[in-house]
């Protein structure tokens, strides 16, 4: 089984602004719902190349960007230098075992990453541990429709074919239950609207997807059931391509 570290170390060189464009609506939602304060000390979990950390940094006192991938963190440091931001530090580490003391941060963010985590419950327990009482948790991730296990299974199978470090996309009801079980109070949760339309061939290329797996993904899109076609707005394009749009969940919660 490919780990997230292995996958994203390999994938780091493929990351550029296109990835952020595909998911920028979720970043805008986090920024506008975080109620950032100049005194906030923020942890961005699974920061990748630092898009979220870099966006929050001008609005808060400090940001720590954490990721398992040294390749991604190297890219993040480069982006930080280009942006001229001095209040971000980068830390290698896993979402399920955050290397920080209890009650360290006033805010934890995590964007388009938990579907790679080995254990979402352990991740959320760690979020609750490192947040101060009253601290905020801001989440965005790919999601699947509630009460439609067949469509969820199709989408998760496609993701795992493209990227073997993918574990599971959760539906909104599953996220609500998991967040509340961790001791966080959900203030808002939902699917606010579609992100930017993606193109299948570009999506496969940027993941470094091998030819055999790419062919299997194209077959899955070609034979997608009607419910999946509707949910993810799948449309055929030329050259065995497809346009589609994954659903994104956003959530805001506070520590009790």
C-alpha cells in the first residue's frame, strides 16, 4: 500500500497553481469563516506546498505548516521565500500524531487532505488535543453524497486507482459525527457548491498516474453509473478525456 508520504514526495514536482485553482473555493470559504485575529496561532495540517498556510499567514500571528512529505515542505519553503512571509514555520509530521503539546493553537486548518489519512478519528482527536478551549477547527475535503453508498464507492474506487495513497472520502453526515465524537462542536458543515471544473487527463498527469492505472480510471469514467455522472457533473471530452467536478465539504467547529 502506497503511503501519503511516498505519493506526495513523488508528486511534489507536479504541484503548481493549478492544484490551488481546482480547490480555491474551499480556501476562500475557510478564510471567510475563520474569524482570523492578529493574535491567532494556527496549525495547518497536511499543508502540502503551503497554499493554505501562506493564505492565512498575513491575517494571524503565526502559522505552522505540517506535512509528512519532505518534498512538499521543500516546495512550501520556496513559496514562503517568494512571498516574503516571516511568520510561518514548517514541520514534518503525521496528522494522526501531531508533534505539539496540548492546548498549543487557537486554530487548526486542514484542506483537501483527510481522505489520505490512515485514521480520521485519530486525526480529529489530535486536533481537539492541540486546540485551546474555544479554539477553531476549519476543514475542507473532497466528499461524497449522503445516503448513496454506490456513488461513494464509485468515487472512492476512482480516487484509489489514480492515487494509491487515497483512503476514503467521507459523506457530510459521517464528518459531522466524527467531529462531534472528537469533542468538537460543529458550527457549520455542508457542501456549499461545486469547485472549478477539472479535466481528467490533466488530473491524471499531475498525480503522476502510471499508464495502466490511468487507463482503468478512464474506463471507470466511461462506464460511470448515472448517479455518479450527475453527482460529479461528468461530461465526455475529446481524446478519452472527461470534465468533472468533485464535491467538497467544508466545516467549522470549536473545542468545548
